[in-house]
């Protein structure tokens, strides 16, 4: 049984200019990024790359419509490498630009076409949460199905992940908070995955320890403290990506996808709504497994007892950013049943990775309580 793999090379540079020089960015590179990153860090270098600005194709997280438009626009361009400079949306889209040409990415997500890697993929994260630079997973909203779907295939693995703390300097606190909470969720879900093992647990423990320490200092010293720990957070997010890239995630992500797909709630923010509720239920349903180790770790980091872990964790995360009821996002009472059905029908890949099995009533109960 395979326990662990790490095929992506990780590099670190102080500045974007150092990275561009070392990787010899040029005319044979397609660079997917944001306009504000281009103007702040890239434009002055005069690079001859083919630049694609995500804003041209829409705002928010990736959808099949957005990705199809980008694919159509670059279809006749010649490039050997895809370079993603941005957050989770940019990196997830770039993975689909590096595989064999498809006119409708829904065909790839539904496995109607083979997934074959054709371009070298270099990913440069500019948030500290997605971990996508280390995984073989891409996520998109399939508008025709009113939900998000994930596609997991080793052809999507980046060849290089490049960490450049400079690129996070302008990250607004709100985006830092949601992406960092997402990284914490990745590490925690990975820790209790059925595929969890001593190798992935090592990365999970370190990621959780770093992130909780940063959050605790933010609670004590104020929001500006995060600027002192950007490199630590990049590394913690990367650790979490390595872990869940090997183990997968579970119910937190599964339950968040309909909320994100229907009401366009950003990925990290949607996950945040379900995090502690899912883990409380895990602890009730299967208290004697590896979750005891997770709860013990959190109790030590939060200086509390194991039975108070999720109360204290909610308090700590609340210092970062407030959690909302699901109705805050526009969710309707009638969505409880439709979301439950959507999860059971479309997210079995994630539900099969749960720490403890969730019944239909369990899923409906979580939506009902959080509504």
C-alpha cells in the first residue's frame, strides 16, 4: 500500500525577480495571474511571456464557463510551460491549461476524456491556504450542475512549487484569514483521513502547530501581526498541501461545495462554516480513534482540556474572522434537503474519505443546525 509521494519540487526565493531569472521566464511560457500582481511585481521586468489576466474572464472562484473561455483564447498559442502566479483559483485553472486540449472542461471533470499532461506546470501561491501547489486536485464550479466538483489525477500535479513571501505582502487580512483557516482545515482533515499515516501526520502536526501559534498571536497582538509571519504561513500551507495531497480531505469540504456552488461563497470561507461542527460529530461518533490524538494536540496548543477543544477553537477562529449562519449567504430552508442530496450524489469521493461515516440524517442535521 502506498503511504506517501512527493513529486513536486519546492523552491523558495526572496523576490519574484529572483524566481523569474532562475527559471528563465520567457516567450515559451504562458503566465496566468492577476492584474494587480502583474503591475506590482512583474511588469517592470519586461518579460516576453504570454500573460493571461484572470480578471478578464470573471471574478471569484473558477467555473467551467470561465475556464472554457480561457482555453479558447489560448488555443492557438505556442507555449511549453504554464506558470500560475496567484491563489487557489489561478492554480486550479492552470492545472487544466497544462493538460491535453479540451473545449469543455466539464468533460474532464466527468472523466469523459483522458487526462494527459502536455505542459510543464510551475505554481507560485500568493495566498497561504490553498495548498494546491502540492496537490493533484483541481476544483471548479460546474454551473450546469449547481455544485462544485473536484478532479483528482496525477497529470494535474505541478512540477514545481515556488514560495515567494514577497508576493503575500499586499494580501488583505480578510483573504489571509480565510485562506489560513482553509490550510488549518486541510491539515486537520488530512490527520484523521483513513489514508493518514506517520509521514502525512508529521506534516499535519507541524502545519497545525504553526497556524495555531500565528492565530494565537494575532488574537493577542492584533491583526497586523500576520505580516510578521507570512513565510511561516506559506510553509504551513505547503505542509498541509503535502499532507492532504496524499490523504485527501473529507466531510468539511463535501458539505461546503453546495454552499459555494449555489451561493458563490469563497472556498475557504465556505469550509470555515462547517469545520468545528463536523469534527465535533466525528468525536461523538468515533471517539477512540486517531481523533483523540488530534484533540490532544489542539488541547495542548490551545491550553485547554480535550472536551473544550472545539469551543476554544471556535473562539480563536472568531478572533480571525466571524463565522456566519448559512442563511447569511442566502441559503433557504428548502436548500437543506437539496444540499443534502447533492452531497450524497456528487461528493462520494470525499465522503468515502471521512474519519467516521456520515448518514443522510447526519448531513441534514449539520445543515439544519448551522442554518
